[in-house]
């Protein structure tokens, strides 16, 4: 007979530690994984099953890590894996992550070597879904392009109106009859009002997205604008 109480305590401590690690890993919104030297995934948390559309049984059978990288990113990912295994600490690389149904999403992968007894046994990593960040970047890019187009159109319109304004003022200065001078000044004032409307619209457009959205009374807006612009012979029906 031999007392193995200490060994049982150590085994229980290891089991408790593993359970704590798994519980924490399953709570994270990112994918946590471990892969061996052959490039096979040996562990993945719950988020991996949900995002990659793969069952736990598939992972338990050992799937290749590169199977979850889009084809065009796979050679680069393989090279990055080799670099990490040889001691290159560069990590946080961006790839298109491939789900089991062949759809993809952008992801950042952070990896570190796994060591056991001084020997490299594989890699442990985290995959962060950056789809939302990419959508925001795309929205900012599109907004910048639209503002650039608007700025160009506004500048062109103002230049045209300024030329017309100067022409009317020049004609007003040359007019000998007060009525003609008054007519040219009225036309110049109308052009100046148009320029003011253009700049007001540009300012309103620039503020789009800069404030919290609010509910608007569409009936009141349409009625006020119709009253301001005039409907002529058209009937406004709400």
C-alpha cells in the first residue's frame, strides 16, 4: 500500500485549473485555439464553433488550421506560422477567415509558441473578428469621398455664380437708366441668395453623421418646404 493523497491533490488541482481555463475561454467573444506542430487544431473554444460553423466533433478529429484561411491568404499564413515557430515574435496579422460554408470575414490572428519541457509543441492563438471595424473604415472612406465630391461641386457652382454676379454688377455700373440699374441689382441679389443657399446646404451635408439621429415629423417638413418653394399648379397630397 502507498499513500497517494498528494498525487490526488495535484491531479485535482490540474483538473480544476483546466476547467477554469476552459470556462474563461468559452466566455470570450474571440476565437481561442491551439494547434500542434503538424498544423492540426487540437483545441478551440465555443466561439470557434459559432463563428466558423464547425462542430466540436470536427475539432476533436483534428482539422487543419489553414483550412480556415481563405485561399489567397493561405500561403502568407503558412509563412507566418513558420516564422512564429522559429522565434519571430511578429504577430497580429490580418487574414480573411474562412467558415465551413466557404463564407469569409476579416480577422486578426495573434499567436505565441507553446513550450513543454523546453521543446516547441505548437502554437496557441486568438482570432479577433474585425468585421465591424472594417465596416466603419469603409463608411469613413465613403463619407470622405462623398464630401470630396460635394466640395468640388460646391466650389464649381460658387465660381459659376460669382461670374454671373460680377456680370450683373458690371452691367448695373454701366446702366444709364435707374430702372435698368435696379433690374441688374435685383438679379445680382438673386444670384447672391443662391450662393448663400449653396453654402448653407454644404454646411448641412458636412454635419451629417456628426449628431445623434432624431425622429422628424415628415408631414411638417414636406408642408413647410412646399409652402416655401411653392407648388405652382401641382396639388400637394399628404
